[in-house]
């Protein structure tokens, strides 16, 4: 496999803060130093090469010198040994998060002993731990064994805290075939829940579905996310979650999107996925758009999120990458 190598030097007269800043950047990028001497390595991925290029520019702007090289292999340093260095570095970082997660899990205690203030604080801590886990996973280029262990512990804490929320309602099953030729209607000015539902309809039910925005459904229209709608909030589920459950869509990427939509829509602290803040900010920026524009942008956003989460799920499971787009095209051929 290929590697990208970064070496630099800084003027001795430069304030130590500038040198420390470069070191911190290298750490944040996930780079490792195989040997002493100021040589740092990353896998030759596009995003890693670009990151080193920007760092080289910063070093040169500070009157330092930087050298960037791309190599196929190191003499006397097998790829397996170099990969082990990356995994060891990430293992240490994951273990720190896991220790904090275990401390939180023990502090939560049995459900009957919890109080609302305690649960709120625990959810805040859980959100911070999830962000830390996501930051490490972003630079975990070679799937550290600790990654899954930390994710499992965080999932158990999430489940424990979720048990304090109102029980999810039973959702009656719905057949996709019965809705392929139907017209849909929902309230105007769609935001996260309705936009996600519109994407779900076009992605898995009918890519050419007609979706109308009105407060008054017409006969034969399927209403969603509005009063008296066929698909709406049920128990502690938002409308998107209700639709995923009703159509029995069993897909890890869809479940992840459902958590994102749930938190942005209900803001009950039940989920703490790293994608939530970004999706929320983007959707807020589209509030000035007309309904049709919001839907078009929303469909594109959730499609991209679905592709990214699907790829991440397969990689975490050790599957070989494949085109989600091709799979989706086959699915849409009814």
C-alpha cells in the first residue's frame, strides 16, 4: 500500500507555541512517527495528502521548512508493522474514552434510582464521549480493535438512558407495494422530520412520488407528519421513525438517520450521534427557501448521509466497499 510522509523543521527563534501547534495538528490528523527524527506518516489517502499539504504551507508561512513525500513501502519497516503503530496509537485513545464510559455506566445505576437531573447530566456526558469516539474513529485508518468495544459500551449507556423515556408505540405494518402509486401530503414549510420522510418515500417507495404541501389533505392522499395523518408521531417516535418501523425497513444506516432526525426534531437527548449538529445547522440554513427547494435540498442531504453511513457500516463490519448508488438503482427498478 502507499504512504505519505511529512518531515519539517522550524526556526529555533520561533516561539514554542508555534511548534506545539504543529505537533498538535499532527496528533489530530492521526499521524504516527515510526522513528525519532521528525518524520510522520499517514496512509496515502486523498484526505491525508491534502491535510499534509495544508500543514506544509503553514510551516513554510512560519519560515520553517517542510518536505512531503509519497512512498510505496519503507525499507526495514513492513506495512504490517506500520499499521500496528497506527492501531496502537488509536487503542490508547479509545481506552481513555472507554474508561470514562465505564465510569458513567456505573454512575447511572439501576433505573429506579435515577432522577431527571442525573439523567440530563449523564446524557450530556454521553454526548461528549460520543464526540470523542467519533473524533478518534475519523483517524482510525486501520480499524483498531478497541473501536467496537467502546461503541458497544456507549450503545449500552444510550439504551440504559433511553429506558427512562416513554415507551415506543407499537406500529402497524405497512406494505410498500400498497403505497407506490399513492399521492402524499404534509404540512407546508417542511423541516427535518418531513424532509427525511420525503427522502424515504422517494428512496424506498416511489422515486417519482407526488408530494404536496398543504394543511388540508385531499381524498385518497396519504398524509404524513400532520394531525390525523396515517403516518405521524407515535409514542416517543418521530414520523420518520414511525415510517421506518411501519414499512419494516431493517437497515443500520436508516436506523442511524432515524436517530439523527429524532434528536433534531424532538431534542430530548435520547441520541447523541456526531452527525446531528451538522445536519441541524444545514437544515436551519434552508429555512428561508421555498417548500420545493427545501425538499430538493433535503432529499440530496439525506441521500448523501445514507450513502456515507452505509459505507461506514460495511467498513466497520469488514465488508469490501461497493457502490451504494448502484444498489439503490437496482432497488428502484420495480
